């Protein structure tokens, strides 16, 4: 499995790095990789959000077992289910590959940050759509802009922190 992950990384990384030179003066390579990978994942999430909101949930309430989700909230959760694993892969293998932290620790921390982001996204979406009557797709775009700011700092300094080896890190095999 790890071999496949590194093959995918070896495919994606040169594509991202190809576009780096014009941005060299603005940001370091890791920040650019995060911006590129995050932008791609964000775009994927927005496309899934739009398609699921318009064509899966038909902009209507979705009844799931004992709870009814508004269409814009159901689309948010569906989008999250796809972008969570894609975002983790991109963060672990493309952006923060210099982290020695164990994968399960990274995954748990990434999950915590994503849950916080999902909560903020949910809260802002509810307020913008249901209180201020903003069209859901536009509201989602606005909430994404706010969530991105917190996400980079949290992922860099918490989920994928590059640190000295300790009990949470993997030993490197040479």
C-alpha cells in the first residue's frame, strides 16, 4: 500500500512543483504545495458540494433515518466524506512528507482539525443560508475562505508537525 502511495506522490509532486517558480518570492515550497494541494482538494469539494446539492439532494430536505438534513447540509457532509481522505493523502505524502510522526497519530490529529473545520463550516453555512438567505453554493464559497486560514496553521503546527523523534514518531529506516 505504501508503494502505491509513493507512486501517486511521485506523480503529483512534479506537477505541483512545475508551477512553483513564479511563486518562489512569495512563499516557500511547502506553503506553495499546501496551497496547490489544498486548492485542488477545495475545488474537488466544491464541485461535489454543487453536484450533490443540485442533482443528488435536489436542493431539498434529505430524510435520513430519524433526522432530516437540509439539502445544503447534506451536500456538505457528502463533500466532506470525499475530501477528507483525499486531503489527508495530499497532506501526508505531498505537503508534509518531512514529518516523522506516526501515520495513525497524523490521521487522528488531521481528523480532529477536520472535525473542527467541519463544525465551523456547518455553523457558518447554517447562519449564512438560513438566517441571511445567501444562496448555498455562494455561502459555501465564503465559509471555505474562512476555514482555510485556520486549517493551514493547524495542519502545519499540529497534525503534521515536523519534530524530533519521540513516542509519536516513526523511526526512519535507512
